[in-house]
C-alpha cells in the first residue's frame, strides 16, 4: 500500500513523512507485529530509540514488510549514557546493527542532559555520521531553546528536527517559535497526551462529534494543521489504522481556537533542564 501521508521538507532538503509511528514502551517481541501493522496501514516513518529496547523488532518488521528501504523513514536516538564523541559513534554502530540497516534516516540526541555537558561533543559525532552518509539527517530531542542556541553557535549543522513533548495541554509556544525562526522542524512526542485523559476532554469530544471523527483523530489533525510532525503510538490494530486516517478532513478556525485554549503548560514527562538520568 502506498503512503497516505504527505512529507515535510527538512532544512537539508530530505523529505520526512509528517505522520509516523512511535514505539516507546512496546516490548521488542511485540514491536515487530506493531510496526508490521503500521507499515501495512500505510505509515512510512517509524520512531524508535536505543533505550526503547526494540530496535531489533522494528528492523525485522521493516525488512519483512516488502516496502523498499528508501520508502521507509527510520528514526532512532542516542541514549544519555552514550553521550560523547567516541561513545556516540559506537552507540550508532550498535543501533544500526540491531536495526539491521545500512543507514538511518534521522538520528536524534534523546535528551540534552545538561549536567553532563556533553551534547556539543555528541552532536559533533552526529555531524561526522552525516558527512559519512550513514544518516540522512541529524537532530535533537527535548532540547530547550537555550540548548539549541549553544549547538547552533558551536557546531556547523543546524538540527533538522527537535522532537519535544507537545500536545494540547503543553503547546510549547516558545520552542515552536524558536524552531520556526531557525528552520528546525517541530516533532511532537506524546501527541495524544500518552492516552492519559486528553482524549476525554469535553472540548475535544465535541469537535470529534461535529466532524464524525474520533478524539484522537481531532488531536492529530490539530498537530498537522499547526505544522508539527506527529508520531502517535498504538499497539491496537484498529487504532493504528484510525490514527493515519486524518488526511481527509480539516478543523476550522473555531475548532483550532478551542483546542489552543486547552494549553496548561503541563508536562507529562521530565523537564529537560533537569533530566540527567543514565
Ligand atoms: N523523545 C522522547 O523523549 C520521547 C518521549 C516519549 C515518547 N516519544 C515518542 O513519541 C511516541 C508517542 O508518544 P507516547 O507513546 O508517549 O504517546 P501517544 O502516542 O500520545 O499515546 C499513546 C497512548 O494512547 C493510546 N492510543 C493511541 N491511539 C489511540 C486512539 N486512536 N484512541 C485512543 N487511545 C489511543 C495508546 O494505547 P494502545 O497502544 O494500547 O492502543 C497509548 O496508550 C512514542 O511512542 C515515542 O516514539 C519520544
């Protein structure tokens, strides 16, 4: 099945599907089945990470899918304890081996872990991987504008993507503005609020009823119309299909305003300024 998802163009010209499939908290032996279902449903972008422990299952599903490698956009991430120039290069080799791939499409620094003071060296290893054509694009995750400013000052490749927690309860205006000014794509993690109550919020339920859609589809549509890249996760086949059926309707200005009014600047995950876990 061909993809239903339009691409966005990253700052180095590489195309990335605007909607992909996230696999956080999916055990390795279930990841193969979930990623296979996603590829079958038309997803062409998969978001994994070394720390998720499911690069192997993800890679197996990509290999078995029959979808040409160049038609699948694979993202993985270097974990905090592998920061540093040499250890990042080693961690990349290990990820690639687990994925069973020759290259990844997007490699991200998972967290800045500012107390380590190593994200600049880590990113310099990313620049080498990019120059060596082992990755098609490089970026970061959970970086605050102050971390991005330092990277931009001290390295030569502006990150293509910053993947951050973003959903109607945490709309990240300052980061989105900074990204837009610097040509960095905003990728939303936990786009559905991690399934923790957001989809029952009355304003979202009402918009869903108005369009004859589900609350999850309304939230994903809101992200897409804002210009975010989204990577909803599900291990439920019906939801995997539902979450990609979002390109045949639009929210109007009133809907968008009602969702924008839900911002509470409330994080589900850790504060990147303080998260330094190994
Ligand atoms: N960079 C980072 O630090 C970071 C952090 C967190 C996440 N991420 C990435 O972002 C991806 C998505 O985030 P996430 O997994 O936290 O949360 P999410 O995609 O916002 O939500 C996933 C939860 O919502 C449920 N769900 C999915 N589709 C649904 C639907 N149509 N209707 C009702 N419930 C639905 C899922 O349940 P079932 O699976 O049971 O169907 C699951 O419990 C991750 O998988 C990962 O790739 C990155």
